[in-house]
C-alpha cells in the first residue's frame, strides 16, 4: 500500500457518515450476544441444580449452541448473499426470540425435568442459529452500507459488540436469576428481540448483487487457508477461557475471574485504538504482529510463577488476539468476488467455532498428561504456526497480483 493510498484510506475512515451506520448495524450483534451472555453463567447451574441432571448434561446444554452455530454459519453466509444481509439479520433476531420463548417455557416447567431440559436444548439450538445469522449478516450489512474499503472497521466494531455484550451479559444473567429466577432470562431475551426486530425492519436494506455467484466450493477453497490461520490463532483464547480457572486452582492462586476481565479489557481496548491499522498496514502484517504478541502472552502464562505474571500473560495475549480475526478476515474476503463475500464470512467464521470446540478436549488431554500450564505452551506453538501460514499466504497473494 502506497503512502498516498494510506492517507486516502485514513481520510475515508474519518468520514462522519461511516461510524453511525456501522454502530447502528452492530447494535443487533450486541443485542443477540447479550442474550447469549445472559444464560452462559446460570444455565449449567439450572440444569444441574434445579432440574437435577448431571454435569455432563449441564455441559451439553451449553455446547448445543456451539454445535448449531458451527453447522449453520455457512448457510447464514449464503443467505446473506442471496436474500440480503437485512433478511439474514431479521431471521437471526426471530430465532433469538424463539429461543427466549422456549427458555421461558422450559424454566416454568421446572417440575417436569425431562420436558424442561428438552425445551432448553431446543432453545440453545435456536440461539446457535441466531448467532450465525446475526453475526454474519451484521458484518455483511455493515459492509454494504459503508463500502468494502471499511471492511476492517466493520469487523472490528462487530467484535467489540460481541465481546462487550458477553462481558455485560454474564453478570447481568446472574443478577436476574438471583432476583427473579431463571425464567427472567427468557423474558429479557424475548423482550430484547421484540424491541430489536422493528428497528431492523426500519433500517435501510443494502442491494443484493445480481451477478452469478461463485460455487460454494470455490469460495470455501479460497477462504479455508485463512480460516486455518484463524483457528490456530484462536486456540489460545479458547484455552484461556476454558482452563484459566483450573490453572489458577491447581497453583493455589485466586483471581482467575479478574484475569479473564484483564484479557477482555485488552481485547476491546485494542479494537478501539488500533482497529484502523489494518487499513494502513494491511491485514497480513497486522495478523503476523498480532499473532507474535499473542504467542508472547501465552508463553508468559506457561512460565508464570505467580498471579501477577499470569495476569500479565493474559493481558498480552488479549492485546495480540484482538486483531487476528479482522486482519485475516479482510484478506480472506478480498479473495472472493463481492457478491460471494457473505459466504466467505460464513466459512471464515466457522474456524473460530472449530477452535473453541477443540480447545477443551485437546487442552484437557494435555493437562492430564502434563500440567495446566503446558496447555499455554502448546497454544503458543499454534500461534507461531499461524504466523508461518500467514507469511505463506502473503507470499502467495503477492505472486498472484504480480
């Protein structure tokens, strides 16, 4: 990228008409992920404590959402390309409302454990589909409104909405359950979606490209290498989210929740401050720098001898991981025609779900044979492999454009 184009891009990014359309679109992501966060902390306790099922079924109730998200992401991408992002987001908001209604009925059926559990599992499946449609549709909708030159900003703000909502939703869910019972989670979910749907209906739709669409296999083949890089870079995040509490407990430390908060604050802060660097430096450079910083943080966690060092490692990892998704995502969607970018986003996003799904069993296997700290050493190696892959992808892209 030349100096002149950098200056032009920077001027475009400061255009006052860009930020408001982005924020008004990712607001639907925030509302949806807030409902995800609401039940994240309280659902296992309800299934185990109030319905009387074992820890395995309590875990299944959480994982059902991720299974549904993993399966439905590519379909959500194709829907955004064919029916338009607005319709895709509206479908996701409707599915989220259905999830809230099912959750409410399941909570009210607490005296009948099996039907209650069945309704909750259906609610989680609906929520997983909602996550796919709203997450992918909001990014595509935002890009359609402000132009593909602002793809990095749209993805970055969508990530801020995602993780900010999860961070706010978890404690809010605990508070609601304590004050009003588990049924309040379903009520608030339903109310949020009934408020969001009319707003989505009023918002301007973007044009759906009428060009002949690239075959899905072609889109997937171009995006998958970038998705593999995302998955390798996301394993560290999955290991921190899954095992930091057990890691601290094994060392006899306290403050695991604070360490997670530090990770989240660094993640969101970097998106705010450095999100535009992707336009200035390019996705490949930012991705490699981010992955290197993440690897340093994970190595610090692996070598941590006290709480301060562990918290520092988590902070550095959060700083590094923050821009991995938008940096690689920008380069991934540029590999496909504009009319297939919804599908590209759907395929690319799947790899984050894959990383979160495999981090648990692989990390558990490593911990059982070695130690909890060793998990972060292996996660650092995964981030380093992602750097090598990104370097190869950059070289390949350079050759194809010359």
